[in-house]
C-alpha cells in the first residue's frame, strides 16, 4: 500500500497499527530528506520517540520535536547521506547498457576513448555540424554563461570548435592560476585533435576548464585557442601555463600571454628518460576509434564533466561530515590546518608537520625589522635553509620556496613557528585555493545539487 493511499502525515501517523510500521518509517525518511538530515531505523531518536501500546498493539508517537538539535547539512550533500542513497531506474538502465557495450563507466574513460568520428561523416559533415550547433545553442539557452566558438570551412565542415560551460568558467576564476595546455591526444579519424585546458581544484583533483577540437596543430591554431580561452574566461590570465614542451605552443603563449611563465613539463623537471613519461604519452596516443558524431561526443564530454564534478562534491562532503583524526604532536597547528584545509591538502600538510619534528633552528639574526632563521635537518650538514619572518610571525618566507611553488608551508617554516610558540598558521601561509571555502561563492552562485551519483 502506498503512503499516499492512507494519507500518511503527522496526524495520521500519530496512531498507526503495526502493519504500517514500514510506512511510518518511509514517512520519517521522506521527512528527513526534506529537512536535509539522515535517519536510522530505530524507535528512539533524540527528536522522536515511538512506542507500542501493549493492549491495542498500536504504535504511537510519544514525543516529537520539530526542530533541529544539530546543524543542517548543505542541501547539495543530502543525497550522499547513506539513508538517502538511491539510484534512479534511468541511471541503472544506462549503467547496464554501458556494461553491455564494455564501457568502463566506473572510470568514465568514455571521454578519452570516444571522440573519434567516422570518416564518412567527415565527407558528409554538414548535417553533423548543424546538429552540433543546435546542441550548443540549447546548452547556451540553459546556461547563459556557456560559451562556444566554431570555425567552419567552405564545405560546412568544422575546422575548429571551442566550448566551455558556466561551471568551468567559475572553476577557472578560482583555480586558473596554473593551467595545463594539453594537445597530446591522438588525431582521430575525423581529422581533428582534442585539446584540453585543465587545472587542479582545492582537493588537488583534476578540474577541466575547457576543451576544443581542432583540425591541425599549427601555431596560429594555438593562438586562436588561447584567444578563445581569454574571451571565455573574462580575460583572466593564468600565472603559469604547463605544456609538454611543444615549441609552437610556446610561441603561441608568448604572443597571447607575453608576461606569463611557460613550463616545458618534460624538460623542466628532467624526466625525459623516465619510463612512466613515455608510457603516459603512448597511452594518450592510443585512444580507441569510436564512430560517433560531434554531437554525441559533446554529450559524452558533458557526462565526463558530471563525473569529475561529482568526485569534487564527494570530496566536499568528506570535508563537512567530520574532521580527520589528529596524529601529530603539534596539535594547535594541526587543528588550524583541519579547520582551514580540505582533507586532501590537510593530509599533505600532516606529512610536513611530521617532517618538522627533525628540523632544528641553528641560527637566528635580526638585521632589521625582521628575523632571519637558519634551519637544518637534524643530523645533516650543508643543507641549510633560511626563513625570513616578521616580528609578529604573520609574514614568513623560506628559501626552500614550497609556499611559492605549491602554496603550502614547508617544514622549515613550521620549525620557526614551533620555536616561537605560535599556535595558529598565519593567513599569509594559507592559500585560499586550498581551503574548504574556496568555492563557497561559486557554489552559492550556481546552486549545484547532486541528487544522485
């Protein structure tokens, strides 16, 4: 019997026979879903007490408090509570279909393996172009911040196609300080190359800013891509751009972003001879050939983005549902890190706290309005680092430069804080992009809610 058939509500549930206990529980679950908290199948709760009358055999509510005795969970995390887990019939059908077709949906590699298109469609591409542009216009109608730009040749065939949605644009505004410019994906049978602009979010996860399909890898094509990136991202210029060392990319970056730093990732870090680098490059050039249209590819790309963003929401949920266990002896600094950093960054910071145990400040000087501390690892020599600190310990810099490179304090700075009995990490040492609230404004703006994963 359905809940609605007996008009189940606060009034009718007050006295309900034993055969309707399951319905009573369903009602409470619906109530919990509506008010964004979890529930357990127990007849004694802090806000509700249900008892059975031994004589009549009826269950009755002995106590009910229609108020929260705890802070409410953010609405976008409600579906992640164990009691609210539910997969729709449509999602189950889609997963089964993907399994039948050997699509590894749990890794969502569909994005990387399904952008190739049949050569026959290339020769008769005008219909696909029209369909794709209709799809993009629909995306624009549903998302006013959605941006796309196409270049079509005289035969009504795509030469270049660039696109990104509003969420990606918001991500870029927050995390676009370092951008990976990646064009190493194999040229597909549609004679197009896939180019991806990506970065790292506050959980140290990959975040995709935008993507493009281009007909060639000429310098002027890369210039066009970077110009579109500027337009789509409201002229925000990245601090650093990481590439795989392509000289045409370097030249294009210098033309569009003349003040920016450019990193030849492979050469800069001296990993040219590393086997894993070659394996990664080979994997990116071994994408399977799938015969789908541009429109289908954009749909798969959208699914990939949803997968990536769901992972981010899962990480956000881990941050709000509870704090990690404290493991170091530097409890005050560790507590400050727990309160500010996301969990993934916190665990990186804990390893730095652990290494700080063996650091020793071996010399201190006061040349002016600041201190210069010399820090060394206990038991080593000729590996000293210098930490410059203000009197108030609010501004600290180290010659090790982890803060400048990655945005997290190094163990040498931590050693100086411990020496001066500092209990809190200075705001100057907490990069906003690594904090729990890094995207708070963007989340409120977009209002993303994940009903199912």
